[in-house]
């Protein structure tokens, strides 16, 4: 299948808290074409208001979930410059069940962890070192921030939430490595059942299933793991001596650089490589020939930018192009209306990088080739 890179906002929610704050906020991506993936952690203390000196905990990003998934999705898009549409809200029970289904996860716990909170019904008791964690202990690992005595992750590992997010990403990498194995293909039904019961998402199950055969071959070494850059500030004026407020202010300049290097460079590389033949070069045909080929481009992608891009690619190669908008469809189609030479069709397909080939017995509006741009472009 011609599957595109998928980007998802992943929220880990603890259901034993009345407020249902998000313990984990990540942007997860997977590209089956080049077998790459990434995890971008967003600190849960990230400030979303206008004046942090007067801010309250309700203005932290982890509190936005209580105001609706659309609010936190929009804020993450604002912080990252992405256009995320998919989300997954993962109940902590999902993690417990998943880890147990695959027989536990071997993981090197970075420090001794000892924390108890009766209000949350939370008891964390883990020893440092390599061990196989069941679902219950996996949850303890991912929710740990500090010990009962106030100590936590050392500075060299990443203190407080930075260390916590690092552990979360490392554990997800370990879980992925031990889940995405051929032997677990027979456990897919159990994993899908967990998704149905414990995961709220706007991604269809059929869409998820379509990625499974490719994900089985994924090498976790190709998984990039980063955190959105920011600075810790506090205690603020709005807090008090006994309950000071601390926030993370996103470094917009550094965040933009990180996001561009993590996502958009890959997209540019895809565009560059998709427009080439087997030798890495776009098929070259003199413009004196291509100018004789009349092409009608029907924009069924829903995006004016995609139409402009296709028009530019074709005109640069000398094609005679006219355009029109039509109802949105999924697949890009190239229709050879007048049985033009296959070399032109091949060049067009290489330029676009996608396109199902078709033919028509009669010409359409006196054009030689019709291109219908779908959402897959």
C-alpha cells in the first residue's frame, strides 16, 4: 500500500485522578516508506497562558485535556507548527494490559524509585537495574517523578520532568522493540482489543491495521527521541510559600528549528527522491516535445498548495497545463486520454511521485492527459 507518514498526538491519562490530567504528552510519527519514526515529548508543565508570572496550574498544557481534546490538539499544533489531525488518548490500563500481553518488557530502570501517595492510590517501589517489568511495574516506572525523600533523577540524566520524559521515551522504545516482532503477529487481535477498550482515538482500526505489516519490520534504532525545547521558570508570584508554581516556557526559536529538522526535512527529501527514476534522475524530455502535450489537472486533494505544486512541476518540464477544482477523492489518477507515448506518462508519474494509471477511449475537453490530484499527493 502507498501509506503516508502518520503523525499522532499521544496523551497518557491517569484514570485514578479526579482531574484526569495528562501524565504523558507526545507527538508520535511513523513513516513506513523509509522505516523511520519519532517521539517528541512535550513537558506537561508547559505554560499556555499569556503571563506566566500570574499563571496558575490550570494554564499548564496537561490541564487542557479536561477542556476537550480539540483544545490540547490545537495548542500542540500552535507550539510545534504542525497540523496534527489524529490523536490517541491512552488510559493507563492500556499500558498495563499491553505489557502483560507481550509477556513483560525488559528494561534497565535508571535509579531506585520509592514513592507513595495515598490520595492517588499510587505505590512505586522499583530497584535500579535491568529487569523484566510487568504491566503494574511499567506504570510505576512511567509515573515516577520523585522519591518520598524528595530526591529524583540526577542532573546528568535529566532532572524532574526532563528525566521522567526521557524514561517514558526509552520505555516506549523498549516496548516497541519487544512488541514489533514476528512472534507477536499472532497477538494482534489481543492488542487491537486493548485499543478498543482503553484507547480513545479518531484513527480507524482499519487504518491502524494497514500499518501493522510494515511496523513488524521496523528497526527501533531508527526511532528518534527528543523533547520540545523550553526553560523552567518559577516560583511565580501567583504561587505561595507552601505551593509555589513552576512552568516550562517553550523556546519558540529552538522549537521551530527542532520541528523543521525532525519533520519537514524528511518531507523535502521524500519530494526530491520521489521525482526520480531508478538512477536518481527525473526522466528528461525536450520541452519542445512536452509543450505539445495538453494536460488538464483536476484538483481533488482539497489543497490549493498541492494544485500549485503540481502545476509548477509540469510547467517546468514544458507541459501545456490548465486546471480546475473537483470533489475531493483519495487517490491521484493519471488518465491517458489520447494514447500519448508512454515516455510522457512515465515522466509525469515520476514528477508526481504517485498516481494510478488509467486510460480513456475519448479525449476529455481536448486534452491529452488528465491528472486528478488526490489526498495521497
